[in-house]
């Protein structure tokens, strides 16, 4: 920053082709990476002619590291340790060349659900505005602690860290193993938690399981007992010092937000932003205890709605106006790097950014995301369906479902779903349903590693669909929004198998 240089983000899970695309488009001369990515970056040397060297930011293995300079063989890029680069800087100081507000601070490449990632160009002005807004959302104090869990290339994580450092807070970095996240939280005792709905959903599933177990030993209709249990649960998650939790990156199911707000006895807010707005646009204020909304417009931001007539959403709708959310903001990006066509498509003629999200605004100025323009699908009889909304409802209602993808085709009149199950919770649910059956429960086979046979069992499919139907009815879902057929898989969605993007 002292030399007005800027960073370019590369998700570690983007793959060879997307990584090469980013390096070549941004003409990067150096890549900073952890030691376990050295081989991958070296493999790009012949394809990425702008690359001059690699910096390893952690300790490499003894085979890799004649520290402080790591030699290289013919055809490979020179590799330096971070400590060596820092030492070179100390021995060769340069006069500051500070950036102006309009200088680029980062090109943050989107993970890209289709096609190659786009480089979102963000300025210092946008970064300062975003961090300022973040500090207005969360009461960050000197000496506070946050746990860094999201990918460091994620814009949501970057603005969180910037605001925390500005406020004098400490940042603890988790070990990288999701299964050990609770252990990291216990060690750190964060005062504020910023995370995505999927993690909060896992917290809730664990809490409900512990509550169910405790109900067999103590009277949870007694308010004092319940309060004591909730305090113990928060302590068990390492969140007993947590004053504020914020959910972003994707919509959170309202019932999940309401449940965790009560259990944790803290302020639990939902926010909204995009990479193009430096993760900042909307957030609930401290006194807003509603659920299902992203809250109010933040200080550096303007929003308005535009008719989405093709999907039936109009600003004239009653009781609240609805339409595509348009944004003007100090935090707004200046365009997609070397992609004028995509930039032009993203803005209206008078300079408003098209978010792609369908929203409604209530009489108190709170914004609720209804649909994603790109994610809305149309069934054979003409009904428009938001699969993301249905997924969030079912995830909040089915403790045995860890992941859900709902799908529909325009030549079919019904929806289908692929569901990744939590093995232990699912087995418990099936066993409960077959408790009075003289024959063994199909879950018995699952616990003997007969997982595939179990999830293909017609009785199991019928039981799962029955539980889904109960959830749909309890949430008053329309008939065309109900899932008619399912496939059950064990943890089917991962970055490794290509079913999840890094975000």
C-alpha cells in the first residue's frame, strides 16, 4: 500500500484454468501462496509469462526450503520465503508513494459459477467507505476478538478484517479444519462472529441435538433450566463472550435466525452485499429484531427498485413495492477488469448498478430479498419458483439435511431435490419412524456402512419425503413449490468434486 500497489485475489480452489486466466489477465509478476500450493503455481510457469517469482508465506518443507532463498531448477520460477522478502524491504527502504482515493486497492475475482471469474475493480475510497459502514453495523471495540473463518479472498472476510483492525480488534485465524472450528472458537472466545448461513445451520443442528438429549434429564419447560442450558451451549461453542453475530453472503432462513438469536441471547443481524459493493449495502440495526429482512440501507449507499415485469414483480405491488434492487454507493466497484461489455451490462444508463436480486421494501425501509433474477426458474404451467428460498426453508426445518439443491425444468410441472444428509441425525430420524416395526430399521444397514443401499430404500425415500411434506405444510408453501422427488447423498456438495464454488 505504501507504494500504491494493489492485490489480486485468487481462491485456492479455483483450479488450474481459472488461476491461469487470472494471472494472465491481471499480468501478475508474483504470486504469494502457502507451501502446499507451490507445485500448482510452478506448473503455470510456461503458461503465465508475466510471472517472475513466487513467495511462500508459511514454512515450506525441508525438501523445498533452503531458506531464506529457495533455489529453482530450469523451467521453474524462483521461490522466496516471506521472511526473505521482508528482509529485502528493510535493507532497501523506499519513500512512500501513498495512493489517492481513486487508486485501485484490489481486483477481487469472483469465484464464477459459470465461465471464467470476473475481476471486480475496487478502489481505496470504496474500501474506506465499506470499513466505515461495517463499523456502524457492529459495535467493534478496542480489544475485541473475531475469528477469521471465511476464505481470505472472500470480500466479506476482507471488509470484516479491515473494520476490525481499524477498531483495534484482534483477529484469530482458524486452523483450516471445519471439524475443529469449535475448538478454535473456544480458544479464541470471540466477541463478534461474522459468518455464512451454512455454518450457523450446523451450529443450530448441534444445539438442537444437545437440547433433545438434555430434555430427557431436566425439565426444559422451566425457564431457569432452559436459560441455564442455553448458557452452557453458548459456552460449549466458545461463543459465551459473543455480543454480536452477523450472517451474510446468502439469505439465512428466518426460523434459524430467530432460533439462534434466542439461544445465544445476543444481537444476531443479517446483512447484504456483493463483491461489487465491497460486501456492504444493507444491514439490520441493533433494535431490529425482525427476521427475514436484510435491514436498512447503510450510510454510504442509495438503493431503489426497478420493475422486473417478466417475473411479475412491480414497484406498484401491494402492500410493498417489489422489483430488482439497484444500487449507487461510495463502496461500488469501478468496473470489471478489462471487460467493458460485462461492465456495461451491469449498469443502467443513469449509473445504477443492477444487483440481480429481486427485493421488496416495507414501510419501515427494511429490504427483503425475495428472489435472485438469475436463479428463478419457470415450471411447465408458467409458475416462477425461487429454488434458493425453498432450499433455505427446508434446511431450517430438517435437522438431518446438511445440504439441499432444488431443481425444476420448464417442461415439468414439479420440483426435485438432491439432499446431502447428516448421517447420524438421519439415522436417528429413520430409527424413530421404525421404532414400532417388528423388522429392523433401514438405518441399521446405514450404520453398518450400507449407506448406498439405505438411501435407495423405497421406505427411506418415502420417510424423507414425508418429513419434507410436513415442513412444506408448516411453512404454507404453494403446491408448485413442493418437492415431489428426491435423491439422498452423503455430503454430495464439495469444492473438490466441483459441486460448490469457493463462496
